[in-house]
């Protein structure tokens, strides 16, 4: 069943646009209630968290009003990280959880992502089922009253306590950590956890005002974190996205690590200890081919899913694996939770640094990346790739030339009007030449914005 509104990670778009507005969210809340009723959850509880965007509370209340009108019980959690909503949903036995967020997007955008009663993200089929029950609501949605308020502090406290148990008590005493909370949902929780473990913090992006989320800070702008690491003499740098379900790291020299480097370091270390479940790491088709080479050399295997941390998690479940993630910094570890958690990922890496006595600048060398070129072309229309001729033929020709020493990936973004191109090869020159061929092919068939 094809989805119209849901993308790779929930619904997302400009606030006040045709989809992300109070009327639509109220209708969406009603659809969710009807969908839950069709699954035997009539009157079930729906938990609603949000990030720090100024539009978040109004959208959350509109969604809650729709949920209530549909016969379910809406509970507002306030500003909490997305993994805290996942945890609260599974531990509180709620029928559904959601976060009103646009993740790493700029503040004018907003959206929503959903979690089932087990705390895992909904499947494509579930999202299509909700869309099938969606009835448009005319006019503005109510701005106040209605849903039950749950103290966000209690949800945050439970999450802080759980995350603080990832490492032994006091294990980061003597550490200085540079932390960038993206002026988002982790501005209170992540500092609390690192301090509880004994770390001294240098902070940036910890003063959200409703409009500064991801503005020059956070995982999309790690240069701020790199500078802070060097200025403060930190042993580790951590940058979240707006809702806290992913991170990028900086080593002690201020150099950025992406999700591929984080996952490789964690997987190779676990393989050396004999603790990587099924000796398997799950990544997406976007991850560098060097990940496969490093993990295989350490005695493990790599499986690849479609882009999106929920697809990673689904493949992990089907294969019995426990560790996976994306190059964007979504890291999923089933030992701690069923969805991406940027804070837990950072703590896991700190644990490896501590256990090995090796700095992160050395641990990251486990991954030797294949030369890669990537580009996102903004398109006016996402014409299905199978309906094109020149671009698919260019891809096939390039794949034949590269063989096992490279990769080609061409796909549309699930959340933006963009065509994403990726070429990996044995040399920078070959990767660059391949990218130029793909760009030329795309321009010949697609209207670029």
C-alpha cells in the first residue's frame, strides 16, 4: 500500500504548509485513534512528546485533540528526547507513542514520528493503514485543553536514570566532554547523564528558545563541536540532532566521526570480545563499503537495509542481531532500546575508550573508507527511477566498471524533494569521474530546482 504523507522517518515539512498544520494534525490524531481501535486498542493511551520548536506545542495539542475525539486517551509529555518517548511507550504499556519533531531540519519545519507499544517505529504497512483512515479536518484545531498532562520531568528522569546505567557509576570522573545539544530536546537530559557519570562538561546548543534548534549547531553543524573540543581540551565531543535519536562524535583532536566510524569501532571491539550478537552488524545501503571490509576482517558480517533506522531495526530483528545503524548517526543497540539513541551511542563509545585505554582518534582507524563522492540534487518532481532511461543505464554502466571495488547508489530522499547520488571507488579520481557521469545523466532527464 503506497503512502502519501509518511516518508523515511514519519511525516515532515514546513510548519503551516499543506501537511504540517493544526487541522491536518487533528485529523491525523483521529486516524490514529481509529487505527488503534481496528487493532483492538479502543480507548488506548497515546503518549505525545515534542522537541523545542515553537510550533511544537500547538501541533501536539491539535494531534491530541484528534486522538481524544477518536476515543483514545492522549497524554502530553512536553519536551523530551525521542528515545525517551520510545522508552516510556514500551515501559508504560501505552498503545502508541509519538514525537512532534522535524529531527535535524531547521526550526521552520516540523513533523511527527510514531512508536508502537513495543517502543519500535511503525512499519510501512502500519503507516499506510493510518493514512487510509485519515479524514481531513476543516478550520483551525483547538489550541488548549483536552489532553491529560504528564509531567515531562518524570519521563525525563526515568530516561536519565536508564541512560546513566549504560556505564558504571562514576566511570567518567576525570573526563571532560564537549556536548552540543542542538538547542533541542536533549538540552537537559544529556548534560544530566554525563554529569551523573562524573564528567565535566563544555556546552554549546544547550539554550533552546523555540527558534534556534539546529541553527548552526548540532549533528548537521559539527564544526562548532570540533572547535569546542579543542578549546576545552575535551576527551570526547558529542553532537545531537534536534530530537536526540542520533549523534555525531568528535575525537580528542576535534575531528568528526560519522555513524559509519562509530558503528565500525563498536562492532570491531565487540567482535574482539566475542560479544557482537550473531557476529552481525546491520547498516544501510548508504554506509561506506569500508565498513564491510573492516567488520569482515575482524570475523563478522555486515548486512544492509534500506535507508532509515526503522529499516535497520527491522532487519536486526529478523536476523537476530543487536547492533546496527546509519552513517547519519542513528545507532540502534537492542541491549538498551528498540530505536536510535544518540546519547546511548556516545556512552557506548566512551566505554570502549575507557576499556581499551586507546583514544578515539586511534579507535576510529578501524574503518578505512573507500573514496566516496555524494551529492543531493533538488528536483521539481520525483519521477520514479524505473520510468527513466538515461540515468539507470548510467548506473548500470558504472557498476560494471567498478565491480567489487566500488558501489553506486541513486535514490530519492524520503523526506525532501532531492535525488541522492553516491559513488564509491578505489580512487578519488574514479569516484569523481563517476559522479560527473551520474550528474549529467540526471540533468538530461530530470528538472532540477
